[in-house]
């Protein structure tokens, strides 16, 4: 594995499998009450410039369960918020910490941090990507469906950081990705272009969610208004009319479809409460799996350093 996990491009096919196998082992050990202290004495710094429930708690609890410690560092409170450079911050943190997780706006900032850090850097979400989430989603699909190979995964909604992360995953792994996005809200064009030529099984971009969802094994959505886009809210709610994941859309998918959402959900906007709480939803198991998959990522990146 490479030093950092900034995007799915950092992972070879075999790395995905190692992460999923490690997560399964750690999950099993935790459920059996066995303690694993593979990161004893190590500390993860967690820099947050945006809100979080799942990411913060799962990384912090994950470090605790692996015998280490996690530090919550609000971007507002460290000197980076007053203009200390990313490069200097990365160099300094590398002298104290064994790994850093960053959630911020600019993807380039995380890349720059990783360039100057000598310790592993994990992307905890940027405006462009959310790699820990898509790895968790794939792990959840393996648990629920026995694997992802050959499945049809439909992403209906905004071409945001989650959509981009799915597109990169489809460029690395053999599943079909059918995207349904309103015009003007497609995934990142460079990521999409590269993935269209590299994807083993193909990526299709639809405008009609009903077509995209046909025979889908997995139906995925995310908020229409990501963090930092609050000013676009009214316009987006209008433009996404017809893209809501409701029971009617679920009924048009494959008969054994599972419904996924990275959360937080806006019940009644991109997805209905009926679907989130309904029999096809695996959304809460998916959220739990953030803990197991991120423990695997931290163990694999930080254990030997
Ligand atoms: N899915 C996810 O990253 O949730 P949080 O924003 O609560 O961390
Ligand atoms: N697309 C969402 C994901 C939240 C986990 C956002 O960036 O706000």
C-alpha cells in the first residue's frame, strides 16, 4: 500500500481486497470481544474544517480499540486557521503524530499536506472525494451480496464527492456503475473521462433515474446539498425533482436491491423516510462499517511506521 489514502487512485486492485479482509477480521474480533492492540502507543491527529458525526466518532473509537489515541484538531483552533502554511503544519505534525486524518474543502490542500508529511495521511472527505466512505460501502456490499463483481450499482443524485468516489472505484473494480444525475450536476469531468476508459465493466451516465435503476443490485444516493453548498440549496432542490429515492423508484430496481446512503440524510429530499427505514435499506449497517473499515485502513497504513 502507498503511504497515504487520499483517493481510490492510491489503491491497486489487491489493496482493496487487503482492506476488506482486514476489516472483516477486525470486525469479527471486536464482535468476539477480543482486543487487538496493533496501534498501541500511536496517535492519530484528526483535522476537521467541516462538521462530522460518523467520521469523527469512528476514527476516534477505532484508534481507541486498536490501543492508540486520537486527537481532535479543529481547523479553526490550530495555527493553520491563522495562516501557518500547510507544508509547515504537515512537517510539524509528522514530528508528533503517527498519522493524520483530514476533512476539509479543497482536495489540493490534502494532497499538499501529504506531500510534506512523512506520516500517513488519510482523506476524511474533501469537496472532491470521500474514499473511506466508498471503501466502507463496498465492504458492506460484500457482506450483503457476497461480493461486488459483476453487480449493477446505481448512484442516483448529485455528481458530488460521493459520486466521484464511486466513479474512481468503478475504474478499479469489476462492477457496472449506472449514474443518474440531472444535467449540470454530473461528476467531475476529468475523473469521469479517465474512468470511462479504464473501467473494467463500464460506467453509464443517465438523465432518467428510472432507466438507471433498472435491474440494479444496489441503489445509492447522497444529499443534494453537500457541506459548503448551502447557498445553492433552493436551486438544487428544484433541479433534482424526480431524483428522489422513494419506494416507487426502489420498486423499479432489481428485486433484491439494497439501498445505501452515506448519511447524513435529508429525509424527504433525496430519500424518503419510508425507504431509509424500510426492508431494502442497509444504511445503518453501512454506517457501522465505517468503524471496521477505517480501523483496517489505519492498521494497514500506521502499524509498521
Ligand atoms: N458519512 C459521513 O462521512 O458522515 P459524517 O459527515 O457524519 O462524518
Ligand atoms: N456529499 C456529502 C457527504 C457527507 C458525508 C457532503 O460532502 O456534505
